[in-house]
C-alpha cells in the first residue's frame, strides 16, 4: 500500500492562457466537435445502410470512423466543460480513464490502418485469393484484433501507472496522458515497469509501421507493371496513403514533443501540439475517403441530387 497514490484529483494548468478568450474558443471547439460527429456518423450510416458498401474496405473505414468518435468523445466534452468552469480539475480515476482512451484511440487507429494496408495488398497483389481469404469471419477477426489489442495493452499500461505514488497534481496540459502522469511520480517511486511497458508498446506498434511500409513498397512495385492496377491503386490506395501520412506526421510530432519538447513555447501552441491528433485525422480521414472513394462519393452525390428533386 505504500506505493498507492493519495492524489484524488489533478489540476489541468494548460488552460491558464486560454481563459482570456474562452468564449470564442468554446464556440469554435463546439462547432468543430459537431463537425467531427457529423462527418463520422454520416459515413458510418452510409456504409451500414447501403448493401453495396458491405465490403471489407468500407467495413474497415466505418471501424476507423467509430474509433474517431470514441477518441474525440474522450476529450471534447471534458474540454468544453472546462472552458465554462472557473477551475479546471479532473479526478484521479477520470484522468487515468482519459489517458487510457487517448492511447487506445491512437493505437487502434494505427492497427486499423495496418489491416487496411493488408486488405489492399490482398485485393491488388493476390486478387484470385482475396475473396477466399477475406471472408466475413476473417474480417471480423481482423477488426477484433485492431480493437481488442490496444484495449488490452493499455489496460495493463494504465494499471501499472495506477500503482505509482505521485507527488504532484499539476498537469501542464489540457488533457491527461499516461506519460504526463508518470512524470508526476515521487523520486523514490519505481517506474521501471512503466518504462519497460512503454518500450514494448513502441516496438509492437513500430512493427505495424514496418508492415505498412513493406506492404506499400510491394503494392507500388506491383501496380507499376499494369495500367489497370495503377487505376485501382489510385482509386483505393491513395486515400489510405494520405491518411497514413497524416497520421504518421501528427503522431510523430506529438510523440517527439511529449518526450523532448521545450516548455519555452507559448502555452496555446503547446496545447495545439498535444491535441492535434484529435483535431486533424478525425475530420480529414472521412473527408478524404468520402471524396476519393468512388462508391461513397457517388452515394453522397446521389443523395444530394435526390433531395434537390
């Protein structure tokens, strides 16, 4: 019991410089969160209600949209309520829960992108084996893997963090992240298990990135030989590739800043860097897929045309 923290709440001091313009910030954030809900829910409904879109690629896309709703809901409602309150605090349990949601959301997104890359590899490089391999059962197994693996990994990670005795309550962010909580540990606290788990998680998800890179190298080499494959690559792989680049850029920048970032930057810029993975991908991904994938674009255009009539 000596290692158990007696901290019951944290202070989110990242709000200090934002409170002078909290009304316009609240309005913009609320509208943006509504946009996130609209584009992601709309895309999920399009896929669920249209039998022509019940294909592995679109099922995986709907899973990505659901994950975006999961991650953003773990942040935006709390952030909006904090903007309206005079003091910005979060309970110890709530902080651990938010940290769990943030990490599992980002990791689940990467797992889904890896499964999407595998799906495109089979569809383009192994078309004769695609339907025999990518059955409904196999697809459900891959979707379950992309969701359950991050949830299990970060359940263990958060449980390890909950064992650490903390000597601080001041979080220099607008949200809770596991590494930020660990940095509040008392000098005598044993954080070795947290460090080991962090490195294991990094290696595990680095393997995802290596798999995705290998898959796309093979895809590009294959598609270069045939004009039909190049068209298929442009139609189905380019949106996925853009999502990968956006995700890689955002998460790499955010991770590097979280570990090695300077505190000399303005607080508002620090806040943006911290939450950019909750700002850019949840809106950009549905828009990219919605405009680029032919079936979804045609479905949206037909709905708009039908309403005009």
